[in-house]
C-alpha cells in the first residue's frame, strides 16, 4: 500500500535527524488511514506487517524499552502480531 512507510525508510529519516516520536505517530496514522481503505486480504497482510515492525522509538531506546514513552502500549515481547493487529483496528 502506498500510504505505509517501509521500516528502512523510517530508519533513514531517523538517521537524518527526524524526531522518533513524530515518525512513530506518522507510522500509526498511516496504518490507520490504510485500514480505512483496505478491501483485500493482501492489503490486510501489508498492514499486519507494518504493525509488527518496530516503531521509530525502538531506534532511540534500543535495549532500554522500559524507558520508552510508549512502552506500556507496545509491550515488546508480551503480545504477538495478531494482538497488535487487532489493537490497531
């Protein structure tokens, strides 16, 4: 889907100095917009893949997840991809 941003593009933007919180919000806004336009199973798969990848804040906090401002919502390691997908919907 054209509105989703590939993680490698997010990484490049973060490395150029863009704010990790802004990039995270943009990622989730694009996922939400994509959900409103999704009509096929392949579109849902793309969204599931987008939901499952790290958020830009993961780049900033690396192995210090508990310090991340979205840790309670993310819960890395406590929820599978399907649960994240359902929460996104």
